[in-house]
C-alpha cells in the first residue's frame, strides 16, 4: 500500500501544478495507454505506457532537455533515459510501429500515434 501511495504522489501534479510521470515531466498531449504493476525478486515495478502523434526525435529532445542528460539506445532500438535524481526511474521512447518490442499492454496506440513512451519506476523491497 505504501508503494501505491508513493507512486500516486509521483505520478500526480506537483505543488506548482506541472504533471509528472515518476521523475519525468509528463509529455504534453500524450495519451495514456495503460498502467501496469509487477513484482519480482525483491522489487516492485510500476510502469505506464503513453502515445503521442509527435515524432520520436521531438520526444527525445524534450526529455533530454527536461533531464539535462543524453538518451542512450537500447537493444530494441528505443531511446532510454534514467532520471539523474532517481536511477530507478526509467523512460523509454520508441516509434509506435515498434512498440511491441517494449513492455506493452492490450491498448494499442491510436493510428495517428508516431511515438510510444514507457515510464517505469522500481521500488526495492526491504
């Protein structure tokens, strides 16, 4: 229950009114596709998937500016950023046509979507 409360706080608006996805700014106009939670070997991971009609490059540039760090390229071809403030918060960006290469849900991106954003936050159990 504590994890859920922490995640809800992290994913809701901050005191200044800007929406956040874990340690990341919410991408303007992105549509939420799903919200999942998994538990594995001493860790709980919550992840959310979003879609936007903006191209991958624009989304990557937004988050590189927001986090003041450069994205890396992952095994599936996705661009990934780890939040400098919290290494267990990860944001992955991939073209909508390749979204099945990342954790995904039953809700498919809408036809106009060019990019899918997956935000995950891990909490280590004590």
